[in-house]
C-alpha cells in the first residue's frame, strides 16, 4: 500500500453521547428567526420533494428526483421556470438522457445552471433559457476535470477518489488535497479488490457548513468527525455511543462482515451503521445517525453543545412563537429530514423543507389553540391543500 499522509489527532476530543439522554428545547432556544416559504403550485411547477437546493440572492433553485427537473422560484416562492427533458436536445445515440442534479456556475457576473445530460453539458440562465452547450470531454488522456469539485478559498481541490498507479494494482484514496495540479496530501488508501463482493460502501462524505477554509469529513463505519483544511486532515471528534448502538471496532476491515452488511443490520437493528449530516455552528455540533429501526420515536438527529456538553434532540424541538407555532422539521411526522437533513448550511442560515401535508397537519393540531399566522402562511392555508408543493424553511441559528 502506498504511503498515506498521517491524520493529525493531537486536538481530538472524545464525546460520550447517549441518544436516550437527549433533551428537548423550544425553537427560540436555538433559532432567532424562522421563515416559511411555500413554493407556488401550478400545473407546470408541481413537483414531489426537494432533492437538491441552491440559493442565490433572489432565487431558490431546486432539483426534484421524481420529475427529473430543475425548478426555479423567487426567494418569495413564486414560480419562474423549469428545466426538464423538454429543454434537452434529443440524441438518438444516447439511450438515457435523464439528469440527476445540477451545479451553479458564475460567469461574468451571471449565474448559470449547469446540467450534464448524455454527451453534452448544458448551461441555462435563471429563466431556464439555454445559453450554450458543450460536449462532455471523453478523452481519457486529458487531466481530470475538477470544475465542480469542492475547493478551499486558496484554490486547493478535494478529490475523493484520487488514483495512484502502483504496479499491477491501482491505489485510490478516500481524501486527497491537490494544489496547482499537484497532490499535497492523501488519506485512507484502498484498492478496488479490497471491497470486491461487498455491498457496503466504504467511502466517506464531506460536509460544507459555509466556512471556505474548512470542511467536515466522516468516513463510513466510524464515529469520527474530521476537520479538513487545505493543509491537512485532523481528527476533531471521536464519538462514543452506548454498546447497543455501536458497530464492532473491526467492522470495516474484518472479512466476516464482507457481503453480509444488510444481514448484520437486520439482526442488530439498534446499531448505528452511519454517522452523517454533520455541521459546526459556533459551539454547536449538528449530526445524525442511522440504524435499521424506523420508529419516529427514536432520537436520530442531534445538536451537541461543545461548551456545555448538552445534547438536544432535533425531533424534540417544540414550536413556539418564533416559528408561528409550526414545526421547523418533519422529524415527528414524516421522513424528509431523516433522509436528507439540512439541504444547505451557511454561517447565517440553515435551509430545510417539508411537504404541504406536514404543514397542514400542524395547522390541524393548532385548531383549538387560536394560533395566528403571518400574511404569507395565512394566504397559503386559504388557497393551498395537502398536495401542494413543499415549503422551504429558512432558519437563523443563534450564535452561541
């Protein structure tokens, strides 16, 4: 195995976390503002759920997996336009021209929506007008295209599948840092043969919480949260869960679990097989866990205060006047937040969403409490129904 860089663990903190000990809280204890934006529902704009969300100064741009479309709304929720298969040039040589997401690209002060489909990359403006298309580069002799990779403010690129040739067997890395076209550091090497015949994914995920000089990284099957800068990878937090919730320490490497992951989860339904969706906001560390149980009573999304060691369950955050006595996530009723977490996190705002069904259900639960809603929500309840488009929830977290 090639020489990997050493993970810096000198500043590691151990967090002992018992999910059953997580407390509840009110919305106003964690958030200064909550804004609900219903997305306009028309025959043209109707969609299922938000899979991907991007925010500009004046627009919400979303991708819906069910309709395979990018929809553009103003930040007040008014429908603008849609990009779907009808906007993509038909290529008889390409069987499937569906697209599964989008990127935002800035060019000469203009915001463009970039979509890869078939053998072309399409660029649309914020009215869904096609600006140009370029062929996908299929020349494997050219350098890797890092256009849409996560980057630091100094230009350092994060590659999560850097390939290093080494004799007959190629070596990859879960994390590599590249500066000016050269690899600076690499972590967690592996060969494809290491995971052959294994249905488990052994990679990891990078989480952007709006700090251009730092990301968080979590490697599958470990309860470790790393901080990644343009210079190094550091083990920041090691979480210790109760034994009943913990994977065996050798779960990632012991061949007895290879190809038997789903069987293991089925037999050990309380075990957290994934630590995910982690963000850092001042002293508050956000994260979620996943196991084989699907009871809504289980606590699986948390806020851990690094200063006070208080653990709060996001599912138990109670609506109050800050949120117009409406829930800020659907953790108590549906599964959108459980599956996706926050769509977007910035230093100032967190963005999530849920269905009209969830909002109307909350209204029904408030019927005998004489709740008052602002003009936008009042109009929404008058004109919409449980099958209308989802609602975006914009949260301004407290800085503590």
